[in-house]
C-alpha cells in the first residue's frame, strides 16, 4: 500500500520554479500515458497510486480552493486561464453566427478542447483541496496511521506540511502526538552532545583516518549543490560539515562516502523552510537563532540516519548495494526497451559509467533542485522498498530519451548522460517519470523471473 491517487504533484512544488506550464501537446501525451496505464492495470486491485486516475469533471466556476501555489502552479494557472478565455471566445462566436458550417464545427471542437483543459485544471485543484483535507485529518489524529500517511505522501506533500510529515515517515518523530515534542527535544539534545563529543575536539584527539575524513568532508561541502546560492553560505556549510562528520563517526561500517553530502540537502531545505519564509534565494542564515540552527541540524542528522538505515550497503566498502541496483537496472532496461539496451551494449557503454552516480546521489544531481523535495516525498513514502523502486525510477528516467540515445555513439552518449537536458524540467516531467516507473513496477515486480539473468 503506498500511493494516493492524485493529479500532477502541484500541491508539493519545491522552492523556486523552473519553466512554464505544460504545453497542450505535452498535456495530451500526459493523459494518453495515464489512459495506457489504466488500460494495462484494468481489473487489478491495486492501492491508489499517483496519476492512475485523473478526474476532470466540470466544477462550479465560482468555487475556490485555498492552497499554497508555487511558481509552477502559477504558470499552469496562467495557461488554464488562456484555455478558458479561448473557450469563451469560441462559444461567443458560435452563438453570434448561428451558422452550422464546417468553421463552426471547428470552433466547437476548439471550444470543447479548451473547456476540457480548463476542467482538468479545476479538477486538479479540487483533488489538491481534497488531499490537503486528508493530510490535515491524518495529522490531527492522536496517533497517526503511518500507512495511510505513506499513501497520501507518495503523490506529493504540501510544502508547509512537509517538515512534520517527513519526520513521521522516517520514524524520527513518533506517531503519538502526545509524545512527539518530548521525543524531538530529547533527540535534539542528544545530537548536541554527539557534536560536542566527536566534532568539537582538537585534531590531536582524532585518528589519522578521522582527520582525513574531516578534511574530505570540508572539501566536499562547498561543492554541494553549487548552483544553489544558499548552500554557499559559510554557516550552512559548517552545519553540513558537522552533520556529515558526526554521522560518519557514528557509522564506522561505511564512514563518509562522497555523495552522502548531497543526501543531507533535501532535509536542510525542508527543515529550514519551517523558520524562513519565501524562496531559497531570499533566505539569510543570519535570521536563524543559534538554537534554531542547532535544532535544524539535529533533525537533519537523525533523518539522514533513519533514511540510510535501509541502504547501508550502498555506502560500505565497494558499495555492493549500488552495484546490485545497477545490474538490476541493466536487466530491466533490456526487458523494457531492447533496442536501446542493445545499442548501449554495442557502443561499449557500461551502465555503471552513468547509473552509479544516479544511485549514489539518488538523482539529486540529475534534476533541478527545486524538484528534489517532491521526488523525496515519494522516496520517503516508499520506506524500506525504496532501493527496489529506485531501479524503476532510473529506468523510466533513462528511457525518457530512448529515441535520442539510439542515435548517439559512445562518446556522445557519455557526454549526454553526464549533462542531461533537465534544466527546464517542471513537476510535470517528474510526475511522468514517476508514473511510468510505477507502471513498470506493477508489471515486473510481481514476476521477478522476467528480470532473471
């Protein structure tokens, strides 16, 4: 059980915004994919997942739904207003002429398409409003039912609810509301003690291995999400360094591995958003009190620890967990799109050469940063099943460029896969990747022999 049926993830847009709303053609492809998925899964009893049903029944135009909009939502609304105006103009033209000829029929078709587009947007708003109500009801329980919260969260979490929901999904905050505050206070104090014990000590008290590890972390912190100004603040980098070093010392089986620094960034952004308004570009760390900053660090540390508990062998020596996922990805792509698989093999390109980074950094470096928190809503909702589902997300991501890849030689493929054209992606493209991943997961996961070597 995991996913709540929903429209595109508008409720959960991350900070910032990239690009405008989806074009009508992209909207058509989007809905066509949904129809294909629905046809494929027809008759199966499957828990509600994202994008498997998207109702567009007409709503009362005067009805308004309160919610927070991101830049992406704004762009989509502007497009929907355009569709609405076009539909109204067409209708007025038809009433005026009253002539039943081919031009009028064309106008009627245009009007119908425009109104359909408007209804889709209105239907999405209704779904968002309904989902927010469900989130609110679930969070107001004396004891949150985590399975229901996972179902809702898979399709995206409203940004202002994200900090509390992420703490719950990771098991950092207890489901019982009457214990929650005391547990968080105790865990935050425990983190402060860990920092004092492990980080705030002179180098003379560290082993050579610990000194080298701290040096590597201090080198990697300034490289973390370099295109986001907020992460270049000295205080943010110092917080990142404390979190990573403390985590590495307390997890000696893996220690620090490059890539873990990226995994802290979604937590930092989400927990800071509780205390600073606006987008990341306007945030000033100086507006946070030292105590608040320590609480944020503590939450990031404990959530990172909980998150990585289920994938420890991804970061132990030789990273066998990631190598296993790369192998499964290769097999899955071969089953889904044999021509692409064969072309990659014929060109001598190994999946490890491009997919290792995807699994190591969990796609953070492959998509615009403002989409990362939305993607991580699904990650956290998957829980212990995440490593398995990552393979399907990666396959869906790779095969987004299936036709392009078949035209590239080895060197061109290497360059293309290292610099994928996702800079202008919006939530729409991300939702397409997730829905395709779910479809393939439904097809193949219950029949593992299909992926046997």
